C-alpha cells in the first residue's frame, strides 16, 4: 500500500513539473512540450488521488473492524451478564 510519504514525493515531482510548465510558457511555448508536461502532471495527480483513496479505504476498513469488534465485545459481555442473572 502506498503511504502519505509517497504522495509527498509525488507533490515534489508535481512542483518540478509545474516549474517546467511555467518555464516553457515564459520561454516561447512549444505546444508539443506543453502537452507532454501536462500529461505528466495529470499522471502524477492521478497517482496522488489513488494513494489518498487507498489510504482512506484502509483507514475506514480498520475503523470498521475496530468499532465492530468493540460492539461485539460489549454485546457479548451484556449477553453473558444477562445469562448469568437468569440462572
């Protein structure tokens, strides 16, 4: 699974690509190069989005496991107490 550190690297790459884009625009636009840079920016942005989505899914899943486990323990504990009180 990718991590937030991976997104940090992607963000650094994006900064460099944006710098390249600005430089290209200021130094006489080569549209083929602009398209290349824009494609690279898009790919990096997609990587960041995929990483955020993956991390979010993992966190939500883990929270669900933990909260489900607690509920099970609480209800299980209450059931045992009720069963003992009935005896």
